[in-house]
């Protein structure tokens, strides 16, 4: 078991590392010059991260690709995609997807 002293030291160390890495971009007094290709690429980083998290949840179940069309995620995904391209509303997309997913998943057991 770790003594409470080492737990406190570890927490302070982790807090410092987090502070330094997250605030690193604010340390310089002037903006750091970035190449144009890097600026363009960084615009897509949040979308790529979101896709990397959501895509496996849609097409996989328990580490295996889904092998049945009776999966509540598929109709919810289809309706959400159509709704998003029609209305361009993120909140509506999420609400519609969940409104379709939950009854199918909980009610029908898909």
C-alpha cells in the first residue's frame, strides 16, 4: 500500500504534468508560426477524433463486427444521417437517433 504522502505527491505531480501540457500553448508571448498545411490539418482533428470514437460503436458489438440487421444502432444511424443532412441540427440529430435507438434496444431487445 502507498502511504498518504506518496498519494499526495503523485496527485501533485499529475496535476503539474496536466497543467504544463494543456497550458503549453499559452506560455510563449507571441503566437507560434505554423505552416499552412498544419493549420488546415488541425481543423479536421476534432472530427477525426469523434469519428474514431463513434465508428467502432456503430459497426461493432463485443469486439466483433455486427452480423445482423436487427441491431437498433443501424436504423437510428440511418435516420440520424438523413435528418442531419436535411436540417443540419446536431441536437436534433442526437435526439432523433436516441428516440429511435432506445425503443428498439429496450423495447424489442435489438
